[in-house]
C-alpha cells in the first residue's frame, strides 16, 4: 500500500492476537458446565476486539465462575468471596486505560456480594460484569443460592428452598445510575457472543446475567428452558442485541423492546412467566465514576510538590 | 512541668505584654460549653496563636458523649484543653489551671474525670444565676457551692450580658469573646489573634470577620478590667531555627498521604479516623488524587487493593471496627503480596466501644487478626510530626517489601495539636510513575529471593508480565498450588521478609540511663506523657528509664539485651490488662497489656505492664504515681 511504512505494518502483524493469546491454564470445570461456553465466548470477543492481553484484567470473587481469570492469558485478580466488584472498581479507578472484566456468580454477587453489587451498578465504572447464575452454590457442593427457585432441593434445604428466588433483573434495574442490563443463556452461542460483545462496547458497568447450566447440582434450573424454548422471551430491537434469523427461528416468543425504555424493561423483568433473553436496558448517558476518580492523572511532580507546599503553608507558623 | 527545653532564638515579639504580667513556665487551660457553642473553635484558635508565638502547645478536644446532648447536662460537656508552655509540650498534662465555663453543669463531668484540682480557677458565666426558671437558678447556686467545696476558685462573670451588648444570639459569638479574654489573661499577640480570626471566617466575608474582631476586643477589654489574672508564658520553642508548623495528627496524616505520592484514599466514615479523609478531600485535587468513599469498610480496602494491583499507590484510613471488617482483605494482601498502607486511628473497643476516645488496643488484632499466618509490617508514630513522616515510610516499606503496612495512630494523636518542624519535601517520596515497560517473561511474578523473600511484581500494562493474582496458595508463577511444598515454601518467603526488614532496623534509644531499676516501655501516642513522668522521677534520683517502640512488627532489634540491663521491664499502655493484685488474678491467669504480651513472647523476659482504659490520654501525674509505686516494690 502506498505510504505505508514497513515497520508499522510489521508491528501490526506482531500485535495480532489469536484466541490462544487470551487463553490461560486448562479450564477445570465439570463436564457439561456452562462456564466453558462463557469462557470461550469471552476469548472470542477479546480476539475480535484485538484487546492487548496486557491491558486486559479479569477480576473475580470466589466460586466456580470465579476460576475464570486462571483460564485467561491476560492479567487477572482472583479475589475474595463477594468482593470482585470493589477490587475491579479499584483497578479501574486510576487506570481507565485498562479493560476490566468481572466474573462472578449468583452466590458471589447476589448473596455475600449484594452490597458491592448494588453500589457498583451505581458507580457505573466502565467494565463488563458477567454473572454466571446457576441458582446453586457449586464449589461448596449444592447449597441454596439467592436465585434457587422455591422448592429446589439442596443440601441446606433438603425439603426444598423455602423462599421465592431473588430477581436479579428487577433489583439491578432498580438501582440508580444503572446503565446496561442484559440476560442470556449459556447454550445459545450466537446470542451469548452478541450479548457479551454489546456489553463490552457499552461504556459503563454492563451487567450480564448468564443463566448457566450446572448439570451436577442444579440440572432442574436450566433443563426446562433447554427443553422448551417457548419459556424464553427473545428481546429484539434495532438498538438491542443483534439477533440473526437462525436465532429467531428457535424462539416462538419474541418481543420488540427498546432498551431505552426503562419501564418496559421493568415490566419484562417482573414477568415470571417468561425468561427474557436480550438487552433489557441501556443508558449511554449514565454518570461513569472514573470520570471523577481518574481526574488529575496528568499532574506533574512539580505541580504536586507545589500543591503540597501550599498545603503546608496553611499550617506554618 | 516541661521537658526537652530548647534554647530561645527568635522569640516572637508580643504587642501587649503588660508590665504586671506574672511569668509562668506553663499552664493548662480548658474551655467547656454545651455542644455547638464554639468552645473548640475558640481553643483551637488560642492554641494556634500560641504555637505561632513560639510556645509549646498541646490541645485535646473534649467531645460530648451524645450526638445532640441536652443543654446544661454533664453528658453534653464539649470543649477543649490547651496546655501551653515556654518549651515543648508533648501531652495533655494533669489537672487544669484555668477553666472558662459557659454553664456550670458541664463542669461536673470534668470534675468526675479528675480534670481539676484544688485551686483550679473557674471563670463561669453567671447568666444562670438570674435565669427565669427557678430550678436553673437553684442548680446554679448549688453547683457553685459544690465547686467551692471542691476547692475550685470560682469567678462568676457576666459573659452572656457582655456579649449581648454586641450580638443578639450569644450562642454564636461568645467563643470569640472568651478568646479575647484568655488572650488578654495570657498576654497573647492580638494582631496574630485577629489574623487567625480573619482566617477562620474568611469564607463568610468581611462583615462577619469584623463582628468577631469586635467580640474579641470586647472580651480582651473585659478581662483586663474584670479578671484578676495576668500571666505571661515566654516562648522558647524555636525548632532549632527550622520553620515550624502546627496541626493535629489527622491533618499530619493527610499531608503525609500527599507527600508520599498516594493517588487514592479509599475510606468509609468512622470516628475518629474520618477527619483525616476530610482534610485530604479538601486539598487532594492539588496533587491529582481522589478520595473514594466506599459503600463499606471491606469495599474501601478492596478498592484500594485493586488500585494497588494496577500499580497505583493507595491507602485506606479507618479505626478499630473498620479494621475488624478489613481483616479478610488484609489477609489477601499478605497472601498475594499487594502493597497497601492501612492507617488505623485507634479508639476504645471492643465493638462500638468508645468511638471518640483513645485506646491502643488494636495492636494484637493488627498483628494476628487474620486467619492463617499473615506476616505484615506494623508501625506506630509517637508524635504528630511522626504521623506525617510515617505515611511516607509506610509507603516505601509496603512497596519494597510487597506487603501490607499497618500504621497505628490513635484518637489522642488524631485530635491533638502540636507545633513541629515543617517537613522539607522530597520529590523521591512521590515515587516513580507506573512501570509499563515489557516484563521479562522468564522472571515469575513471585521471584522470591531465597534469603530475603523479596520479589518484584509485574503491573497490568506490562507486556508478557500477565499473571493471575490469587488469594489461594500459589507457586512462584502465581498458579494455584496443589502441592504441599509450594505452600510451605511461600509461607517461609512471606515471613522472611519481616526478618529482612528487621535486619535494616536500628537499635532503639533508651531515654535516660542505659541501666537501672526499671525500664518503662511504651508505643504510640503515650511517649510524651511517659517521658515527662520518667524525667520527673529521674530528677528525684530514681533509677528509671524509658524506651519507645515505633516498629511493632518486626520488633526493633536488641531488646533482650537492653531489657537485661534493668531489674524490671514494664510496659505502659492504653489498653486493658488485669492488675496483678486484682481478685482471682494469679501470674498464671493474668491477662497482660498488648505490647507486654508481644514482648514476653518474643524476648522471654518477664515483662510487667501497667495499663488503663479510662478513654483519655495518659496523664503524666497519674503515670508518675504508677511508676513510683512499681519502683518502690522493686527496692523493697
């Protein structure tokens, strides 16, 4: 090509990332676990976006899903139970140049991490939050989670979970400054890919609840949805998640829903007769916290020293 | 009584030095009122003026026990104590010499606290003597009689009446009138005082400044005419020619945070730590920093750890209950070797305890609070000046040793105000920018040095440095360790870092003779009171010395040898211990003060302790008696 410098094109070649660049250690989840599908999809989205691995940070809490950073070739932070979000927010606070991904689960996010969940949605820092929701504690072997349906038998509730499940969609939609709420299932690869890609492209905290198979401990949670696609309500809109015809053909229940319509999103989220799939809500204009927290990164040492001297002046005798 | 006299060099000239003023070396002044009457502002300004004149000063706030205490109640006592002297003052001292009280009821809690002695002068607002309510008039009369019985010298003065000549609501303004009074009584520089008043009310405009200047002048004239005391405390404090400044400990921490190059303070509101973050928030923009008020204490440290992992220098500032919540995160920082500075402004515990009052009771939980073995650095500044420098030290240690550093201050340092030499800033303190150069992939993220346990860490953004930090046991490649050997080895390296740091520390200096009957060992804010008591006993020929520890993990070197040169070693601390002679207590079941427990375990010396938890800073007089009693048992 005319005018193209050879070293520049070489550099581009050198910095082309393949799926392998995003892969870490061999993933160790149970056979049939939905987490594999999510991991592979994340690798593909990263590859397609050509994100430099060294500029990407995968943060997680504790649980099956939170092993994800170990299976990435990027930087990772496998933190504490329920605390993935404060750690991720901190990473982003003064390093807006880093691309932050959070892997968390229904126990990690909606139970022990419920406080940080609420507040991180409100901080709305630019990151993707993938909640792997299998309605069960898997790593600790089958305890009731906040999203376990009433009556689900677990090791802590052998006679069936006594309470109605928490609805993560209505809760998240109800938080001030929420900017992106989507839901998807792990067993539909095109929708999973498009949803995570859209989440990554959104500036703000993109909350994606992934309904995820756990064939070992909570098979009853996903089985009915897999076997009867009419239980799923496919959301589509020109501003929503791109849905191609192959996907459309699978779901008889569909609804055109404008992701700018918060009330419509709440109505869809509240309707327990159908499991929505797609983008419920997006607000590109929500306040992004790092616009405040990362201010002043360009201060020079001379400016800093002058500011400290003037602070000392205030106390000087 | 003062110690550490420094020779007078450039005494600030005073404008109004009455010829009749009596020269005294020091005095303790208290201003006590209902909450919201501005006694603290009055005292702080008085302390600042005195500090600027070159006097030694220590101020301590008297904080009411309730949020909105009823007026005229002992529980509502709000105020301030200012101890000012010719030379350096290092603690709040014993009983007050002069008290200005806005009502009589607030004095009862001070009397109960032992704050006054026979002969303490009380300048009392007499408005209550003519209150329309008979009950109040009776209360007032009864109280005055009781004070006189206690030996207090009460002067009933028409403070309210005088203020009403200038302002409609004396609740706002009486404090400046009183400031004028005490500035006259103690021959303070009126120009300096007016500058301080102007500074205080700068945001409110010239009219408000003028009104307060008028109140000040009125109070000044009133005292000259009506108060039969006039003293002079000639300043000798010069800092050896160095420029001086005056602040409280939390402000010093805030200044230290900036001078240490911190970019992020991540906190959750908790008394008495929060005012440090308030101060930082006020000035942090200047250095491009950010105060994050997190949703809870755990998220606060988590946020800081996230930033630190990403190469940015961060700290969290909290107090006891917050420390308890942060323990899991501190363990993570130890395990994954994430540098972090944690400032704990200690208050009384356990549980909610005494939120506004001082205790040194977080030492053991700082050392051992986490599940598993979690070696970390614990340091304790002893003075307000050290509150500044220790933040810089803490950052450097955290990064060099890739370890959490807990800095223990307390409510006494946090709110105490003292003059100290103005720090000379150093650009190196700000630290280097985040390294984003490519990482040598042959170097693992935990390339532990066999001898020291130290290693360098890759920072996100560094090519080929990608690794996954984890709180799980891990190999030097940060891979989850499924083998028993990795855990044993990594534990050894993390522990060895403390031994490596220990090697670099200097032997602590004994205050007083290197040998004797008793060595008093302290840590943190008690230094001034301990040394004052020890000096007094030494001046009476007693064979007592003191040692003040600044490093608590690792401990400073040479302790067994130093201890061996004294008949007895005894710690003095503000935390709970069983008295040796208390009911049921035997040497077998006695619970020792916290530093004593550490020293006994580490040195195998039979270290005794004396500690109290009254919630107030140690008073040198009380300490004098305790040490004297101990010395008497040793010599019998």
